[in-house]
């Protein structure tokens, strides 16, 4: 699994998809995300850190269904256009929308325009935070933590293929 | 065919235009003419510099080597003074002439001044360019009390920045409320009270009558007879479009440079974008200037695509602002203070320092004010932009848990309006 995911890190246009029919709203993704973005990357010690780590994914409910929603790494990303400090940019190789916390001044222009509400405020550090596709690890914290297999990382084609297969099966 | 693209202005619209041109055309000559002393700095970051929260090297919004890496010729500290439309040449102040096939005017805006005696005294500033910020900072050690004229977005940002330098700041506001262009009275009260709690004095309903002092500023005489002692005056009254270059060569100019949906001026070889251009406003359904960073970037890109001959129409801009004072965030968008309230449906709620207001017309959101809890701002902006009928989710708008999932049924229902590709990705299994 990890090896497969490591390979994905180098693929262009990958992002995290949620199979809404499988998500139960357990919020394991949120927890794993927060821990991964803590200083110590350990749930017990993370809780004792000076500022609590922030999750960049949210399990949200829509009617009776639930979706775990991440930054969509939009091709023509509104947040990059709105960013007046140059903190947000596109990785031309992978297509990921990158956020440089050192350049961010917390003006919330990105929050103002993100059509998915996928950028959140880190109030203590006064910077925006968003899904960064876990640069410190080989795989993806939320995907690994998802107990129902709802989360999937890959390209759109791969995700659609998986969903089609599921329907057949 | 190799073209000569010339861009006047090196800020958000100009640089985005240059970058977009280069992305699609590797061969042509691209020239940027800027009268700034410092390339690629983000104007919006100047108040952060003033506040001392960033250093000058963080003002760059693009890589320092942007011009070199993209093979774009840069004229820095050069002012374009006239355009010969027949010969297709731009003249610079130093008499250099630059030929163009397609020209982009991204001349930006300048601070509005106030017409009061004493405005020429030392210690009176506006905050628009890097030089302004540098001059203010040079003088700060000698200053204890500062008066800021103007309680709009610019005035308050200046005031906030200088209060971070432990200065006693008083904001003099002509209107009965702060941020009168941006938010309604109720939101303004919450924001003003946070500023006051943190030591910034706000005087509403008064204006400066005279700036007093000999060589240097010593105070202000107010139009209500009052006096204010201060060693520095900042004029933060908003901006007006720089249209002189456009009007001097006979282009159509109103409040800003008039452009069509392709961001073309009245000359088909000249385009305009950013703070100097008067473009279509989606919420107001009329032309106006939205002098905002995100709009300038969007327009710079669209103008570039049209300069390349791609015929891409601009959907229009949306007025929107985001501020954060002492941790209290506020975002407003579209029509926030309708003239005739009875023509609109207002959904609002105040809970302590959290205030939310949505302005609807025929079940479409046309404006919004969020104070304290801004997380839904982007989702709402898409609903405004795409003119979505929100009758089915109206009852959810004020909820703390309002999020993207709540609009997914609408994304399904109005697929043709949610054009951005990524919307489809979220509803594959929905």
C-alpha cells in the first residue's frame, strides 16, 4: 500500500477523492490530518503542543450522506489568483496547489474565494492552512487512516475507474 | 508571427498579463513599463511592512527573477507619458519610444487626497507605494500620535498597522460608521469596538478642517471645532483610477478606463485591466471599478488571452474585501448595503462578535457580510458569481455548520452554472 502511494506522489494531477457512499463520518481523516501536521506527529504528544495542530480536511454532511472534503488542487485555482503575498502557487510538475507558510500573512483572501471552503484559518499562527498532500510522509495520512476505504488518492480517471468497477462488482 | 506586447504597469494586473502572454507565446517580445523603484512588490503588503510584521524581502509576490526567467523586458523607474495610437508607440518621460502591436494599460490607481489647508506639511502621508512606507518608517521614531483621515478599508488598515508600532492612533471618519463602503452599521460597530478595545480611537461624523503646524505636522483642527494633537497624518481615503495616459490619447474614460467584455478599450489594440479599468460587476449588474487584487489578477489574465487573439469574455468582477483586525476577521462581498432594503430579502444574525448577513434578490444571493466566522465566504462567493437560486438551502445559511456539502445538491442541479471542472469531481459518487 505505502509503496503504491509513494509512487502516486510523483504523479501529475492527483488529489484525494471521497466515495460518498462509503464515508460514515467517523472523522478519522480529520484526526489523522491534524496529527500529521503537528510538530511531533504523534497523537498523544500533539495534544500537548503549544498550539493544537489543525486539520485540513473536514467530514461534512449533505442530506443523509457524508463527504470528507479536501482541497481540490484546482487547475485554475481561484486562491492563487487572490493571494496577494505570493504564498499560494502551482507546482507545475504535479499540479498541486502549494502554500508557503512563510510568505502567508493571514489576509484570508484565499478563504474568501475558495469555492469548496477548503482553506481554513490557523488563528494562533495567523496563517491559512490547506491540504498539502502530506509532504513529510510517503503516503497520505487521511487515506491511510480511513477505515471504510472511502478515501482514495489518484487522478480523476483512476477514481472513476474504481467507482465503475465497484458498480459492476 | 512575432509580436510586440507592451504593458504599462508592473503590479497585479500587469505582471499577470505578462506571465499569461509568455505562457502562451514563447517567442514574442514582451515589455513591462513600471514607474516603481522596486519590482514585483505587493502593494497590499505595505501595511504589513508598516506594522513591522514582515520585512521588505517578503514584499515580492513573484520570484525575484520573474522578468529574467520569462524573458520579459522591464523598464523600471520609467513613466509612460503618452501614446501615439497611429504610430503605435508609447513615449516614456525620458523620451524613449516603445513600439507595440498590442498594448495593455494596467496603470493602477492613486490615493484620493483631501482638500484641506496644511496638506503639504511634513508628516502628511498616503500609503500606496514602497517609498511612502519607507518615508513613514523613517519618521516613526519621532512620532507619538498619529491621525488617520478616512475610516474605510485603507484608513483602517493603515491605522491598524501603525497601532502595532505602539503609536497612539486616532481615526477621523466623516461617515457615521467605519467601513461604510464595505459593511453595514451593525458589522461596523463590532469592528470599531474591537479596534477601540485595542487602543485605536475612532471619531465618526467629523472631518479634518486644517492640518496645523509650522514645517512639520503638529495637529488637526476638526470641522466640529475640536482639536487633535498629532505628529503625523495619514490620508487613507480610498483610490482613484489613473486614467490620464488613456484619456490623453483619446481613449474612452469615465470613472475608469472603459473596456468591453474582452477588456478592450475604445482602441482595439489597447486593453486595460486592474484598478484603472471599469469592468462589469456581477452582483450590481453594472460597470464599475473594483480596485481589488484578485480582480486585477483575473483581468490581467483575461486581457492577455484577448491580446493573444483568443476572444475570451470576462464574466465580470465581484467587489469583495477581507480584513482582520486583532484576530477579528471580516469578509464582505457584493451588495452589502442596498439602497432600497425593501427590494431585497435580508437574512442576518448576530451572536456576540459573530455576525452574518446575506442579501438576496429573487432567491439569489447578491451580497454578504461575515464577521467573526468567515469560513463559508468562498462557497457563498461561488453562489453569488454563478447566480444560483438558493431557495432550497436558505434556511442553512446562518448555521455554524454551513459548508460545501450543503450546496452539493445545487451543484448537481445547476451543473451548467458551476463551470469549474473540480465541482464535477466532488459529485462523482453523490
